[in-house]
C-alpha cells in the first residue's frame, strides 16, 4: 500500500514537471485520483480503511472540474493594457462627470486650484462670453459662515470698478455648488513671469504703477487686500519677461482674505492667512492691519521684480521671524543696476514700522517722476569707501547712513576685474578711488594699485610684484593725504612707500624692527589731518607717528597696568579732521580718542558681534560731524558712534568688509568736544 502511494506521488510530480497544458494536466490528475480511490475500495472491500484516499481523490477531482469549467479564451493577439496619458507639468484636467454642473454656464477646463477654491474657464451660455468661475472646495461648503462670507466677498467685489482689478459679474448657488463668475484673463500670473527671469526695470515700474493705483482704489472703498503676492496678479499678453506689458493688461485678483468695513476676514480653524514671504510684520504678529500693510507687501513684490530674488527665504516660521526682526539686503546691493531712487523707494515701502512707509500717493508720484534715473552722484561732506567680498560691486561708496551710492568692479580674471579682494582702499577729495589688489601673476597686465575716477572707470594702475622701488609683495593698506600723496603699506616687507596721486614714486620708510621707525607685523596706515601719518605696528603693540616724508616723530602705546611694563595689544587706528587720533585697545574692546596734545579723552565701547574675528584689524574713520565708524575686517557690520561715545547705529554692509576708509571732502569747523 505504501509503495503504491509513493508511486502515485512520483507520477503526479512527473506530470507537474512536464508542464502540460492546464486542461490536460487537470484531466490526468483528476483521473489518477479517482482511479486510485476506486482501487483502494476494491482492494479493501469496505469504505473505512481507504477513506483518506477517497477524500484526496474527491478534492483533486473537484479541482480538475473547476479548471475544466473555465471559458476558453479566443485566439488572437494579446490584449494591450491602455497606458495612462502623460500629463505635462502644471497641466490641469478638463472637467469630468464629477465636476459641478451650473445652469447657464458650460465648464471648459480647470485653470487653477487654490487652498479654498477651484477656478474654471467657462462659457456663459446667454452671450457666449468666456468667464472664470470660482467654486469653493466641497470641504468648506458645509461651513455656513464660510458660504456667507464667500457671497459677501462677491457682492462687495461686484461693486468695484477699476481697470486693474478683476471684474466680478455674478455670484450664485446651485444646490451645494456655489460660484463667483468673474472676468477671465487670457495670460499668466506675475509669479509665472518671474520664474522666466527678472523683467526690465521699465516693465517692473509699469506693473507696480498699475498695482499701486488698484490698491489706492480699494483702500478708498474701505478694503484691505491682505494677500498681495505675484500669484495674485494676472497679466494678459505681457510678452517675454513682460517687455511688452501694458497697464490695462495688469489685473489684481483673489480678495479671498480681504477685510474692510464691510468684508470680514475669511479664516478657517488652523488656517494661516496670507503668504509669509510677502506678509507685513504687523500681519505676522497678528496685529491690526491697515493700508500700510498692503504697501509693505507691494514693496516686497517690487523688491523681487528688480532684484531677481525674494527678500526673505526659509520655512514658514523662519520667514515670519525675518519679517518681524530683519531687514533684507537692499536691492541695489544685489543688482548694482538698480537706480538709487528706485532702491530707496522700495526700502521705504518695506520699513518695519508702518509710519515709516510712504502712502500710495507718494509711491505713484515717485514712479511718475522718472524714478529710473540714476540720481545725482553723492556729493556729501563725508562718505564711506569700502572694499567687500562680493561678486559684484567690490568697491562701494556709501553715505554716512549706510546707503550705497556706487559699486565698482567685479571678481574675476578678465581685464578690469579683481583677481582677489582688495585689502586696502582709499579716496581723495575729488572722488577718485584707490584699491590695493595682490596680483602675483608674472603676465598680469595690472599693477597692484588701481585708480578709478568718480564714475568708477579705471584710470590706470601701477606697482608690480617685487622688492624694488614702486614694487610690492603684499600691499594691505592705503592712505591719501590732502597734500596729494598716496601711502602704501606692505605687510610683507614692513615698508611704507609714498607716491603722487598719478602713481609717481616719491620715497619709502620703515622696515622690520622693534619700533622707532621700524615695524613688526604692520597692519594699517592712516593719513592725519595734521600733516602726520600713523602706522598700526601690531607686533610691537604701538601706533607710530611719522611726518609726511616718513620721519619718525613719536609713538602711542598703553601699558597693561602701572605696575607692569607690558603693553596692551592694539588693533586699529584712525584720525579726525581736528587732529585727534583714535586707537583701538584690543584687550578692553574700547576705542580711545587722543587729543592733538596727547591727552586721552573720549572712549567708545565696542559691541561684541557674534562670529567676529577679534584678531583681525579694526578699521576706524571719523566723518565731518565727529561721528566715529568702526568695522572689523571680515565682518559685515559698521558700528557708528556719536562724538560723546553713544552707539548711534549698526550699519550692515551685507558683505564681508576687507577695508574701510572715511573720506571728509570739505573743510569743517571746529566742533565742541566731550571729554
């Protein structure tokens, strides 16, 4: 019996291994199972002993019958599974059977899906006009308050009539479907245009003029938009990069979260209202809003159009923090081609304090007054000249408030570009700029000292690499004296060389040593207004004073204490128009003013700046009002102090400062001093 079962299992395995067709295999297995069961019954003469074989035979036979009962497929080529059509990026499906059916309108296609509503392009059947239908999403329709506000918004906007505001024709409800029928704009959003690239300034001002006028109109109707952003501005037939944009083709839309005397704020539980990148500080803080909030948001849109980037970046929480506490980089420092009047208008519009922002009338007047003109060249008694680590605008001229008026040069190795960040910078009273740039290539066409005119055009360069007269190894600091002399400090040779402002070599002094006309690690040179030159002798912990011809006169140094002869480290030197010298005490982090007769007077306490390299040189300068400016090399902040030592402001250069020079262009009267 056991042998018979083993033979049956072997035979069944052989059938499976042979891979016969499914129906043939079913017939063979079913027949074998039935035959084996019948044989066991006949052999035993009863149904008790072979009951296991009977059960197995019945199961196998029934399985075979199920296979035989299946329909036979028709012969022919295999049926293909249809592939799903590929959708292009940003493509939206056409209406389907599940879309709402609105009497009087034929839905053509879906053109936009927002957080609260879907917008369709539709045809109005009564006259064939193409309109945009705004239909709330189903999850909000159950909220009776939302529905009331939705229709209240439509009723209010229906009464608005302005060429730069989307026109609302009708609003109604059909069953559970609610809709607003509005003007359809055959074009794309400002956001889509900005993704193509930065538009020309002329096109940007056309867009901003139209939007400012639209906002002025809705504000006169008691409405605050609250969500000004590029995605809510539609432009019809603007052409590539908005080059052919016309004022009548610009439309402000999406008043879904607008509030006013009539319209209530459309909010849902847990929803964030407004786009944080364009949100005003008072809106980010949840404060009361007025027209100045929209002006701030409009300024940020304008900022993006002229600079090519948004003012703030990051997560929702990070952007909200920046909106409240940080000022963005001025557009002119991102794009040097931005005219200064345009830059100044944008920075006023995004002032953190609402009272500091202009009115829309002032914005429109500024745009109409030729804001794209470059503006007058800086002609102030004092100016700040910086060398910074930036790709463009390596040399920058700022006014005493930190506003940039001019940017010169860019980094690179092409003719006229800077191969390295200038380590020294100076200017004369005629507005010429001087820069010290290390250039070690033997085939270099430029000298290490470059001179530029007041318009930023390079005039000439001089001083190649070497040890001879008129040559340098590492020029790190420049100073211009009113007598018409340019002083160049070489940190490698420890020598100061004198030149005329035309680059003619006049003489040299200094060298390596322990003082009295010689230096150890000199870092800065300053031309005083009292016919003296001061050198920061960092290694010897002193400031050395020289005549204009380089004769050693005296030194300034601070002892650690009365009991100890050691000298305190010094890291900065400056001079003012009244003959005083300013010395930075690295140990106490104070700048001390020394009067012309050598007495210590006012001191200025420096603020600690996070991440600042305290071993770097501190550049010092004084303007025509006696205000002191202090900038650490490698840092981005300039600390501005009043003559009495008060910290007035921290000016952000928005780029690492390698050198700073404060130029007083006009003689100034003696001022009363404190201390």
